[in-house]
C-alpha cells in the first residue's frame, strides 16, 4: 500500500490539544468545497438564491468574497463542507431509508418506518438496533459504532428515540446522532 493510499483511506494523523491522536480526512483541508448534502433536505432560505453583483458595480475583491459566501448559503439544499458533518448525514440517511426505496440498492436502509405502526415492544426495538448495526457495518465501513440505543420516549409512548454513538476515519473522539421516529 502506498503512502497516498494510506492517507486517503484513514486521513492524516495529527495531535489535538488533549494529546490524543485525531485523523483529518484530506477532503477537510479545503473548506470551500462541498462534500455532500446535509439532512434534512431543506435550507432555511427556502431555496431563494441571493443576488450576485457584477464586478462592474462592486470592486473586484468584494465581488469575489461575496460570490464565495453566496455559493455556501444559496440553494435549496444544505451543503456539508466537512466529512464530520457528512458522516452524520450519511448515518441519518441510512437509518431513515426503507429497503427498496433507493434505486439500484434494494437492501439499503434500516426499515424503521415499516415498524412505525407496530407496538413498541422490546423485540421491535431490538430489531431496529440490530438493523442499524448490520446496515452501518455494510454500507458505512468507515464508521465504527460504539453504542446504539433504541428506546421509547418517556413522555410519548408512540415515539421511538434512536441514539448512535460512533467515531469515523480512525478518530478516537466519539460523535452522537439522535434520531426521533
């Protein structure tokens, strides 16, 4: 394995302030490049693009600054600019997708909504937990699951909370995703 392959697979190791090793994915070096689409699939601006001024009206250096900031804010979808945010969106997408919903990948998804009107028994909650473990290990091999907990909400017995503790790209620090169904 060449050193370039190793860097692209696991990121570049650096030391953070705590002294533990942290890996930065090479895509995170340039924060002006969008990596993927965030969830939910809406943007706070409602899809309205800001007006971009031409260089004839605005000085050239201000026009360049405005163009780069408008690229980050405009559009219908929220764009992720770090792999950390994109991994979180990928996990949400995987958990909330039903098998057969995604074309050409009929096994993609955990099928949480198939259990939506079933009783929230311990067996059903365990089935969701097992599906999350199986699907994440197959579809997201760069994610290491630490803990998956599926519980009924205390104040609403019809709601199920899915909590996923994970780390990605060989990082030690844990991240958390909460999904309410």
